[in-house]
C-alpha cells in the first residue's frame, strides 16, 4: 500500500497539531501517528493508543445497536417510542425510524445539560414533544434511542455497547470512561466529554447515545 505522507502533511498538519492516519485496504491496515496530541502546557506525542472524544460519531454506535435489536426481532422500525417506554406520553406517533432519520424536530421542556440529578434528567427527557414535522438534526433523538435500548435490553447503555459491540469485535479502547493519560484534549479538558448534555449525564452516573464515547483511531476504523 502506497501512502503519500507529504500530501497528508501539507493538507492536514496545517490544521492540526497532530493526527493519526488509519487506512484499511484489501485485508490490510495502515496506521501512522504524526505530530502531537497536546502542545500546552506540555508537548505530548500522538501515537496509535491516543484516545479521541469521537463526539457525534457515538450516534453510529447507537444506530448500530438499534438495527441489531431489529435483526433480533425485538422491535420493528415502525415501533413507536411510546410502545417501548410509555413515559414518553407525547411521542405516541413518533417511531424508531423517525428518530434514526431525524424525521421531525423533537424538543424537551428544559435543557438536559442543566439537570442536577438523574431523576431531573429523566423528567426533562420524558417531556419530549414534537416541535415541528420538519426533518431536523437534534441530539435528543439519539438520546431517546439510547434510553429505549436500555428498556429493550434491560441494561445500562454503556454495558449494551460493551456486550454487543466492543467485546465481540475486540475493540478494547472504546469507552465512556477513558484513561486521561491516553487522551488528546478537546476544548473542555483532557478526558472530559465536549458535549454538555453527555458530560452532565456522565457526572450523574449514566451514559447517553448521542455523544460521550472515546476510542483510538484503529478501533474506530475497525468498527
């Protein structure tokens, strides 16, 4: 496999202090770490074990789990949110498919990132309502999906990812609780989730499906 690293340096390094390249081709993996994962207060080198806050890519794991539940015939894509969890009294005509595809604009009465307890978080979440029928990308859609998965499998969302994705695929770096010594910092801090709603949930002792996962480049590519 031939990789033009000079080309990558020219177009990537100017926008980033460092990065990890992961390429899969015909059964082979190419991996190379370049530059620094941190510049201040100390310079720290990027390597293949560097963990990144993968932000909204967490949603791809949530969607995968939903389709696994579908394959296991636990749900259909036309199953309503209310059928799975009747606490969502305002979402009787919103389906799994709707949430996956952001088919509507769903909001809550209150901001999840301001919750001071899990009970308050859930009270805000269960207030979810359809604001408009305009297809709109909203984090709440995938937060709801992760709570529905907990109902479907009767397990915390974090354990569902571990049992159905991380362990079977041997993706050992994927975690909601990263080793800070391995993390590249984001705009918040080292090892802290950038998204406020996911960060709040983690501080309150649980995980949600729109953001919050950390992993290295190799495991993300393998997934």
